[in-house]
C-alpha cells in the first residue's frame, strides 16, 4: 500500500518537482498551494506525511500546522517544515506548532528523499 | 467493530481487523485490555492487520507483558506481512515466541 | 523526463511573473521606501526563485539570488534602509537574474560565461559591499581525513535510543528511523525494551515507552548517524558510542589538529568527529544541572561525556593533554580581540529581543499559573539580565579617550584667542556605551569652545580680577544612579544674569524674570536665539547655537544644566544614560494604557489613600511628608481626560531628575520591567513627554516617559502659584 504525502507550497514548480521526486520513489502525492487550500483537502483520507512551506499567502505554514494538528485524523501525522537557513526562529515556531521535522531551502531531490525516508518509507 | 471476539472451549479468539497504528491504538487497547482478566487462553489473530507502527507494536508488547504477569497464555497467530516485518526488524519474534508462517506470495507483493 | 520538462516550464513562467512583480514593487519603493508589504514582495521574488532553482540544481542562480535575498531580508527586518542606489542595484539584479535563468534553461550544465560571471560579481559587490572571494575560502579542511575513517571501523557502533512519551503524538515513529538507519549500514543486533511500560489502565497507548539498543555496522561517520535521528532529537534521548576501532583514528586526528583549532575540549572532539554538537550540548546541560548543594566542584566535561557513553576514555585523555599544551601557549599571547562594532550592535539587538521574549514567557507562566515553570523562568530571567549586562558592557568604553582629544582643542583655541588656559581631566575611567560616546563628542566640543571663548577672560582681565593669569577648564565624569554625569567647569567670569534676562525679554522668550530662580535664568541660554556675546566669534558663534547642543543631548535622553557664580566661574553639568539600548523600567498603568518610567529615576511610590501627604487638586502640588512637589496625572496629560472617577485606587510615583522631583499619578503600579527601547517613528517624534516605546511580552506597546520633560511641564504648572506654595512648605 503506497504511503501518501501532502506537499503544501505556493510555488507551483516546487510542488511539481517535489511531486515527481516523491512519485518516482513510490509515494502517492497530494498537492495544495497554501495552508487554506491544504486544510480544505484534509478530508479524512490517510496521509503519512505533510510537507509544508512556511511563507505562503492566505494561510502560512505555521498556522496550517497548528490547525491541522487540531483535526483528529491528522493530529499524529508527521509534519515537515520547509525553512530557509536564516529561519531558525521559524523552525522553532514550527516545532512548537507540531512540525518536528524540517528541511532547509533550497534543497535538491536527494536531500528531500533522505529527509522524507527518515519519517516514512514508501 | 474492528475487533471480533469469540469464546470457545476456554479460549478467547480475537481477530484484529484493522491497522494497528497511533490512530487506532487507544480504541484497540481499551477493547483488548478487558480480555486479560479471564483465565482463558488468548489467541490473537493478526492476519488482517494491514499496517502496524510503533504504537501498534506497543499494544502487542503491552498485552504480552500483562499476560505474562497474570499467567495468561497468549499467542499471536497468523501474523500479517506487516506485523512480521516489524517483529523481524526489531528482533522480537523470539520475545513473543509464536511460530510465524510466511506466506509464499508476500515477497512478490 | 517530460514531466520534469513540464516543471521547468512552470518554473520559467513563475520566475517571469515574480520578476515582473519585483520590478513593479521596486519602482513603488522609490516613492514609498518604507512600505513593508512591497519590500516583502521583492524579498519573496528572490526567495522563491532561489528555492526553485535549488530544486532544479541551478546552483548559479541559487548563489546569486542568495545574496540579494540576504540583503532584502535585512531590509525587511529594518537592519538596512532602502535607498535609490540600492533600488537601482536591485533592478540590475532582477535583469541579471533573467539572464541567468535564460542561460540555465538553455545550457543547464555549462559553465557561466565570463561576462555574466563578472556582472554577477559586480552586483554582489554592490549589494554586500565586499568582494566575493571571501566566500570561496570557507571550506572545511577535515572532510578528507574523515572519509578515510571508513576503513578503520571494523566493528560496531552502539546506538541507544530512549524515546520520550510524546514521540508518537508528535508524529515520530521510532520504527521509521530504524528502517532508515538500515539504509546506512547493517543492524547487527537490536534489543527492544519497554522498562517503563505501566500496567493496566496506566498504560497510555498514545505514549511512547520504547527503548532500543542497536549494534550497528556502518562506514558512515558519527554526524551522519546522528542525523538519522535528527527529527526525533526533541523526543528521544540518543547516545551513539563509536566502535572501539575508531578510537585510534580519533587519536590520530587529535594529534594532527593545528593549534589554532585547539580551544575547548568539546570543539576539539567535534572536529575530530569523535562526538557531535548534540553530545556536547547534552553534556553541558548535565554539567549545569548538578546539585549545587553538594558543594562539589563541577564535574569535568570529559568525565560526563564518558559517563554518558558517547565517547571512550582514552580519546578524552588525549584531547585534554593536547588542550593543556595549547593553553600554555595561548596564555602568553594577547588577551584582546578586535570585534566589528556592528557585530556588537547586532548582539545587543538580539539580547533586546531575548529580553522581550523573556517577558513574553513570564507573562505566559503567570497567566497559566505554572508554579514549577516559574522556578525555571526565574533562573532564566537572572541569566537573561546577566547576559544583557554583559552584552552592554562589551560596548562600554572609557570616556577618557574622548576627554583627551580636547587637550588639542584647548591648546589650539587658547593660542588663537591669546589666552592662557589649561585643561584638567578627571574621572576619565568612567565607562559608557560607545554609541553614546560617539554622539556626545559634538555637543562637548561646542560647550568647551564656548567656555574657552566666552567663559575664560583674557589674562589681563583675570589679573585685574585678582585671579591667576592662567585659566582652568576641567572635564570631570562620574556615575550617578544609572547615569553618567559629565561636568565642564571653568574658572572664568561666570554668566551675567542681567544680560541674559535683558536679552531674553528683548527676544520675547520671557516677559519678566520676577518669578525665575537664578538657575532657571542661566538655563535660558539653551533657548533658541540667545547669544549674549555682543559679536559672535568664529569659534562658538558658527550658527550652531546652544539650543542645538541641548537638543542633541536631549535626543540621547540626557539633560544639560548650567550653574554659575559671577566672577568665579561656570559649571555645565550633563546627565546622560549609560546606554541607548536597554533600561530597567518601572511599569505603570493608567486609563488602560501602560507606560514605562526609567527605574533609575523613580524615588518611591505612595498609595494615594495614604496619610503621608496632602494634595492640592487646584494648584497641582502635593505635600509629601513636608516636601512639596508638583504632580501630574498621566491620564490627564496623555488622554485629555476631563474628569476622573474616584472609584479606583490611585498611586503616586515620585520621580527625580537631578535636583527636581515631581509626582506622577497613575491607576496601577505594575512593577519592574526590563525595557528594550525602540525609537519612535518620525511621525511621533514631536510628541511631548515620550522618548520611545517598547514592545511588551504580550505584543502590546508601552510608551517610555520622558521624565525630564514631564517634570518640566509639571513644574511650569506649579510656578503660577509660588506664593501659596511657600506658605504650605
């Protein structure tokens, strides 16, 4: 049974590349373009990992993680935050909200796959 | 109901018909724990456990531990592929001491 | 592959849109440079393009946009201002980014042509103000040696994982990490245990009780293995003991370390790869947690590391030996280092933020009534204020150096004026913030020139007056209740109060001097448009009046006062805060608004229903235990409150500035508060009675009171009725 990963990022190209990398490794991928869109797509299906950007229009990543953690079906879902190297405070805020994993932007697909595999193997 | 129970000849047969994960752990523990009070033997059928994570494993460890201290005979039967994978990863097959039958079609799936 | 091409297509479009938006925003910024939303959109353009480029492996673009992003982040955080030249550089950056993108799309693997490389370098230089070379120099020298370590590890790592109860709830599944670990090597043996598993109802199936001991065979280095558990580090106690065969390898590495690298035991061991940053942090943590009551000396770090099973004894011993050798060597070298003052400034800013966060934490602790947290919070507060003091101390310089510069000024000026004047300096060892020193230089120069020119008489006049022919100016400095006091004392002719009064009346500054004290009359010379010397000399009368001096000093939250005895001399006294960044404040509340009074100026607080004082509501003065002082209702002053309800209890805060005292009437006393001063925006700078603002723990803003200005305001009100006043006193 393939594991499902959701990627939330306002950059369509990042979503696309992350999607390609994850799919080719054998994961199912769900995409959302911001926190609000992502929340509306959390409809009870099983998601094994959520990867989310921080800086997004409509609803930022930290708010999204906080909201998603309130939903019973997703309160235990691992969350990974995409942060910039300068964003230590964002990382801490993300951790406080419940995103214990993080990935520093910019990253290349192998780094992404390594980080993802630590949390969920396909 | 994701857990089915049958009593027969002093044996309680339990079949877990769902994944055993952090999401189901609370419910499953609450449903399984009461069966530890009987002086019956406990047979837990794991053939329909589609997925098991650390929380699910903990439930099995908990049941085994409680059973041992209360002198209840507990056996795990018909492990599904995902259960076997975890028990082997953590070298726990000996701990539970139940024979594992590996189905021929697992490796190909 | 076609999917990836489609993604590239998306990226190209996205980048084009972002860059167009960036250009538009930059043009808007030319007119409104402070618009944070617009700045943010420029930042996001660079940020997003950098992120996507990294994903496609366009490292050229990552490197270039990274510089622009860094600068824009500074602009966004207010650390750097945006001006016309930066805007035009950024516009060029945008054009350059387009070219880079075109190049990368066409020939993704080729090297950058010379001309593009140059343009990029020039732009980066313009952005950062420094050449690019430095960045290339930053590569670590240890990687090569570490890779050789692979052959040496013939036996196994011992990894012990002790998961915390919250691990599962945080989405961390221990099984996942162990599965991933298997990709780095071979798990030789694994022991799963649950020693803390409660029985029956106490077992919470959502808590984690799992512990693992793993014998792991791998050629990976310690850092890599530790990174496997990186995400679990908050929820898991991780110990990784290297294989015994690695020990020799570490010993060799320690021996080859150059002496510049050798400083702290921990750093040495990290560099050798024997332990990781995490191990050290944990050991230091354990070191600080030792029971202080046992009165034992703190356990050495090395001992703790061995105890925590992250390293073998011989490695620590070798490192300690090496450390001792170097220490002896270093001790003989200089103990000073030069630090860029910007870095200190940045540190102090950060400490400021830390103080605010600390306040926020205190607030939460208090709000939620967390008694056990309170203890930790208190000790952290002590640390934070220690850090604050230490950080501020770093920037403290002695005022002596500034004083000495005036020797030259005095020598040159007295020659020019054919006067004979000597300068005496005392208290040069008094320290104050470098930023204050820099800003006090100009006003001091002006005041000294003024004394040289107007204060000290010519030698003939002096002899006539029965004084020594050589005049004397002394510069003196000392600390007084959180301030530094600087005095300029001359033994000249003193001020002529009648002349000052005549001139002031002439200029319409006052109508009569009847009710004014001698000192108030003297202080008139700091008002605009008053210069008593008949003809302004080239020295002091160069358009910068004493009013500018006063304004500059007040801008530093200081004050200046003048006192003089005719025929004997003049003393100018300047009070300055020691630092401009952080003060200890006293927080009060009135009309739901919170204000900060610099703590050093607070004398005492009195309940308004106490019997110790009488208050005169009409004349606006209070008689506190026989001492009469003016008072001010902060609520009335700041909010034009017409009537005040007498229902709530009020308090009187007695403040003192120099010799004058006044009372502020407030609704509530909130107590001491570490205050990080944030300057007011231009719009508010003309506001009377306020010198700055601060961000409180809950995110609200409190205004910092200009005590001196408010005292003056209160005193003015009082002076209308001097006759009644004396009768009360």
